[in-house]
DNA sequence: TGAGCATATAACTATATCGTTATACTATCA
DNA sequence: TGATAGTATAACGATATAGTTATATGCTCA
C-alpha cells in the first residue's frame, strides 16, 4: 500500500474515532433522520451535530437530502457496520482473554 | 451498543487513525521486527516509533518480546488487516463512483 | 566495572479538534 | 413582508497528540 493510500485509510479511521460520530451512525442505522432528531437522539447540541454530520458526509459515510427547510441524513456506506462488527469481535476476544487471566 | 462500548470501539479506530501507525502495522505484517528495523522501515525517529509501538501494544494490536537488549514487536491481532481491507474496498468503490462522474 | 548499543521516557512546541456560544442563512407561513 | 423554525457556519477556549530533542534505563561485552 502506498503512502498516499495509507493516509486515505487513516483519514477514514479518524472519522470513525469519535464516539459521538459512531453514535450518530448507529442512530442512522434505523433509517434517515433530520438533524433535529439526530441531535435529540445523541443528546448533543445542534451545531455540534451539524459539524459531525458534515465530517461524516465529507468522508462519504452519510448522504443528505433536503425537504423544505429540514435536512435528512442517511447512511451512505454500509461498510461502517462491517467495520464495527470486526472491531467488536476483536474487543470481545480481548476481554475474554483478560477475564480468563483472572478466572 | 452501549455508550461505553461505543467509546471502546472509537478508541480502537483512533489508534488506527495515524498514518505512521498503519505503516508500522503494514511493515510488521512481514513478521516480527526490532524497533530499530521498524524505525528504518517507516523512516521516522526511534523515540517516535517507540511511542507509537506502545500505543499499538496498549490497544493489543502488537506484542513485544525482548531478547538481549533488543525488543521485537509483532502483530498480535490479525483483525487489523481485515479492517484495512474493508476500508480499502469502500475507498475503491468511492473513487470509482467519482471517476464515473467524470468518465 | 565501564563503554556502548537498543529502547523507553520526559519535556517541549506546534497543530488539530472537540464542544460551546453567537450568528448567519434559507425556507415556510401568517 | 415579517416572524419563526431548521440548519450551517464563525469564533473561541480547552484539551489532546504528533514529532523533536535530550536523557534515562537496561543489557552486553571487553
């Protein structure tokens, strides 16, 4: 993998490295949602959520659609969930090893 | 997924969000290596590489083994490569969509 | 024991980014 | 047209982290 490709991959991981962004993605897994509803769901402020949604969109993880004066966001790249599954599996394994140490 | 689980997943992505750390992992894919050799391979400084190796180890991605006064690091969690593959696939798809726009 | 090599850590600077507050923009509707 | 709702952006302070330089630690061997 070239240095440039490595940077692109790293950038993608970086977008997924914020808990709030993961929460947003998790919420959008249920279907598209307005900014207002996402804000309520993740218990944050509207400007903060808007900013994170923009970051997610710039990386292609979500897509937006405007209807009247409300904007709906939805998942645009299902691979995120595959990534989360792999990480979760790896974490589970790690913790079970650890608990075995104490068990 | 609970808020705590989300944070753990995010932390894992964060460790993978630095290009130099990905380069180190990529190099270690060839087999275990001393800090000195990793340093040469990724073209950085020894203290910097040591710091990143520690971060990778704390998250369980690599493991170390000491022999005399040299320390060998190796991959300890193969799931990283699966993660990179998923991200690469997703990136490829994205770029091919983009090039199609111009094509 | 003392020199030298390999690695780790400390201290620092520079930069990036999170969350907040205030405000701008845009569409709807009375 | 004016008021309001939904969203985006600007500016700011606080915190985190990458990389560097200097130094400490630990092992080996003469």
